[in-house]
């Protein structure tokens, strides 16, 4: 094994064994300044996902590939033809070090006063971007600690279980949640209601193609909950 390749493996093993990324989170990036340093194909992908999250995206690089130019035009993101300078990231909420120069990416990671993702040395990042997929309002994020091939396999398997019917049932539950919140009751009583009636039996009904019956059971349970609330002493 060459020394260079050995160093890569050491860095990867350090990242995997340390298990630094233990706090999963979904970020609200609406109108947040997100800066990408680099103009290649990776920058284009990062630009797209950040812009679709309603972030305000700035991309800085001496030159831009055709994909980055197209994405910037589509999402109306600002491009700056320049080399990296710390002034571009000082007030950023999130930074992506996406150049093809390891040393520059290290410099960005070290200087970033915010969330930073380093594409050449992920272990220098303070956050990583998981593999995700969505069905309606349901979003699933996957991280396997450094096994992208298994991540892809697992993602493909899980996507098969998240059907449009499941997403529709989730939307139905969100609507019913508002109805339950309008019924005079305590937070503890509402929590107990959902834990009692939203169970695996209903999930199995939806997965088996009988979402209508699952919805009917929830509606009946809410009706009973309302009646109990009206009959309970003040």
C-alpha cells in the first residue's frame, strides 16, 4: 500500500472509529447565508440542495463548471469569481469547503466560525450531510459511518416501504393532530391519546393498503376523546 493511500485509510478510520457525528438534526436554512468555496460539480450539487432548502447561497471560485453556472442561474444564486478569502465566510451560517485543493479546504475548515463541511477531508467537518429521501412530508436521513455502498443499498430498501399511501396517511394525521389540539385537554392527555391509538396495528393497515380503515379508527378515537373531554369535570 502506498503511503498516500495509507494516509487516506488512516483518516477514514479515524473518522469512523471516533463516531464524532452523534447529534442528528434537520436545519432550517430559510434566508440563511450559506457559502460554497469551489466551483466544480460538487459545488453544483451542494448549491442545488442548499437553494432548495431556501438558503441564500453564495459561491466563490476562480472559475465555475457548466453545472454550477446552470444551477446558479436556475436558483438565482450569486457567483463571485475570486480565490478564497476569509471575508467571504465571516458572517455565514454554513460553509462548504468544496475546492479541489486540500490545503485550502483545511484553511476554510479551520477558519469557519459556523457549520462547515469539508469535501476532501470529512473528518475536518463539524457536520456531515446524510443520504436522504422523501415521500410527501416524510423525510428519512441515513448515515452508516463511512460505508456509502451500504448506505445506497439500505436507502433503496427503505424507499420501497415509504409509499404515497404512507405519506398521505401522515398528512391525514397532521390534520387530525390540529383537531385533537382544539379539544379541551392537557398536553399529557393528548400525548397519551396518540400513544394509545396511533399504534403498529394502524401502520400495518396502511402498509397493507387499507388506509381508509386506519383513518376511520383514528376519527372514531378522536370522537371518543372529545366526548370524554366534554363529560370530564372542570
